[in-house]
């Protein structure tokens, strides 16, 4: 049985789509079929706007876009669509106003590829893109005449794909029920000169995109409309990045698009460098899991060979310490390499031959130590540009006052990530800092769960919250849609992770590769367990639903501050659960009471 999205229908589709949906369930279990995928996005002043009836992902072959029509009693005759009101009627009349379903699917397939390229999932080079085909299914139609009797429009599509027209047009219930898989596979009998076969890894990545963590299964049209209205305020600022001289500092609240701005400018600068150029672009961050996600954002883009993305520790160790033969400066916390103050001072001393970069981008800059900025200035090439992206609210290491003062400053105040219930609550944690304007998307209700000072009891509450989400009456919510965060590692007696067998968490110290592998494992739709991490470890990332557990008052323990609480809450896009201690419940209730007075329009 194929993997179907949605896996069960909460709203009945049109009769033709329902028939196709039922038949697609019978195709091989490594195929993926997505019903009614919509996209409306704008990137670099270019819109991608389409709606498909079905997208089928086939590992080893490619992509098929299917247009379904359940018009009653129709046929394609001598290149003209014809129909009749009743089956017993003898006369067929022209349906000139009906567009060719095959051509609709063909045009939509081009937009699907366009959207995947814009999202960074596919490379711009068409030779590295998977094969894509178009198909029309008319559940009540009479099979068409031979190819030489069809319209020039449909004939040209048939010639391009080198397959018979009956494979492009699947007509009638009998063909649908008996020949669907065979007809789909026949579309790939002849390969085009451009394109490549789809790997299992690419099929899995596209599956995550087309049916991502709840994003397309909840009210996506409302969400994207809100985002589309807010995004121009952000992207109108992009020219200032291009025009800046010497450096630019971008500040903004969580979810305001800082990382997106950084990636866009990185890709733009890389695309302008000639392939033979020695120029290089460096994107640094503090969190290794975030560095891994950022690398995915530049995969396949033009000039990617000029881009280096790394956590600052890893960059200094791999690009400065090891080439200089000073492995003795590298310390290990179990398997994880790091540098202490002696190591940082040696790097900053200039005793090693330092690499130089024309452009340096620093994301989550508020986490960087003062001595790190000295090193960054040394590796910036003469005349190069420095871009830093920071959020003073997320200053969990109390280093914000050390940020460099650069010539150009931009302040972002629109929250583009969190539903406004989450955004307003999060803003109430640190209300005296930068102003924040939330979106109008309300999302799921914010839930303050039962409080307990027992880690085991809080774990039971985590399990009840997970069960509540997994048994949602309207939406299919998977393990990959949920992340559980705590201020504490599993080894800390305050942490509730060890009492939750449903969670996938680090039992000891992980190195960067192990953390990335665990995060990637839990992001898969078939993940048997739910990702659990510390708030600091998940910094810079996001999830559809976040369950924050072990939340105590921010002045109760040294390791948990208001900034940590703010970071944890703002990781949630749609829904937030808070499972506190008794002191944490009093704090959360106080913030809830304050933010209930905020006046924002209700979700439309």
C-alpha cells in the first residue's frame, strides 16, 4: 500500500478524486501519493502559484503530476473535447471551454519543479533534477482516439514523452481499476535527455516537503496567505544587505526571518562569484544542529562550492587548529571536540595562517563570545563584508553587549513563525525589549498542563499530551510533528525524559554528527519516537508542536532564565504545551493573565 497524504480523508473530495485516491492506495508501498497540494509563494519577486490534484513520488523513476476530471460522458474526438448530458444520448457536443486536462497537468508539473528549486530542494541545473511526467485521468470518459487524431497541444506532449496517448490519458473506471500502476510506470519507459532517476533519499526529502510536519494538513491556505502578506515587509529590506558597505547588523525577534535573510544573501553572493573564483563565503552559527539545517538550505544552489557553513567550534578546529598541527589544543567532552580559553587565545594570537573570507555571515550572533569576534575580524578578507543576525531576547549566554557595532543596522519586528497565541505569550516573557508584531494566524490553543514537582509525574503529563495530539479528531499528527524540550539534559534529576519511552533523546554527550543524525531520524514521517532535546540544543530550530516540560520559575535555578523560556516557547509554530513545576505554573499563569489583555484580531 502506498503512503498516502492525507492517510485518511477528513473531508470528502470530488468523486473522481476519491476514485483515484482509492486506487492509488493499491500501488507499491514505496510510492508516495499526495492529494490536493497547493503552493503560493514568492521568492525574488517571482511567484509560484499552483494546485495539483495528485503528485506521485516514485523512487527509482521520478514524479508524476495527475489532473483528475469526473466530467460526465466525455470523449476526445479528432482533437476536440466532446460531451453529452446522458449516456443514452446519441449526439456529442463540443466542450470548447474545457481546457485540456493533460495540458493542465503538464503546466503544473513545470511549476512543481519550479517550486522545488525555489525551496532549495532541487538544484537549478535541470540535468540534476528528477524526471517528471504529466497524466490526466478522466473517470467517466470514453478512451481517446489514436494520437494522430488528437489536438496539436496534446500531440506535442505525447511526442515529448515518447509514450502512447492512452498512458497520458487514462479514461474510464475499468482502466483506472485495472491499469493504473502499469500506465504510470509506462510514462518512464523512455527517458528524456535531461533529468535523472529519483533516489530514495531525494524521494524522502520531497515527501517531507509535500507533506511536511502538519504545515499542509492544517489550514495551510490561511497560514500561507498570512505569511505572504507579512513577507514583503521583510524582503523589501534585502536590497539594504546588497548596498551596505563594511558590514550590517540585523536584529529581530524570534521568527522574524533573520536566518532566511542570511541564506538568501549567501545564495545571492555565491551566485555572483565566477566558478573559477577564489572568493569564499562563510556562514557561522553556534548550534551544530542549526548548521546542519543551514547546509540543506544551500544545497544545489549556484556557487555552492564557494560556501562554508559550520558551527564556530567546528570551523576553528577543522580550518585553523588541525591544519596548523595543534591537535593538542583540542579538548573532548566525551566524544565532542571543543576549545577552552587557551585554545581561543592561540587562534586569536595570529600564530597560525588564517583562512580569509570575502563575506562572513553570523547567525544567532548573540551567542558568540567576545574573543570569537576578534577571530572573525582576522579571517575577514580586506574589504570584505560582515553580516550579523541577532535577537537580544535570545541572549541565553548574556553576551549581547559584546556584539560589534556595524555601519548599517536593520530592525525586524514582524514574527513570521509563531501563531499569534504563541507569539504574544512569548513576548510577555520579556516585554520590555524589542517590539513585536505577530501574524493574525491564531493556531492551536496554548495549553498549560498539570503542574508537579515530580519528574516522573511531569513525564506522565508529557505522555498524556502526546496521546492527545496523536488522537486529534481532525488532523493526522505524527511523531515528526512534535518536539519535547526541557531546560535540562537527561542526566539531570530535574529532567523528565528518562521516564518517557516515546522520546528519542541523548543519553550522554553527543558529537555534532550524532546530534544531526538523531534530529534527522526523528524528522522522518515514519519515526517511531519523538525528538526530545534541551532548549539550548534546539535553539534556531522549530516544530509544529512543542511540549515544554520541567519548566520552573526563571529565578529558581541558575541554568534556566527568562531568555531560555522565551527561546523554548518560540520554537513552536502552531501549538504549545507547557508542563511546569509548581513554581513554574505560577510564573506561566502570571504571563498568561498579562497577555490575555493584548488586543489582536481573531483568525479570519
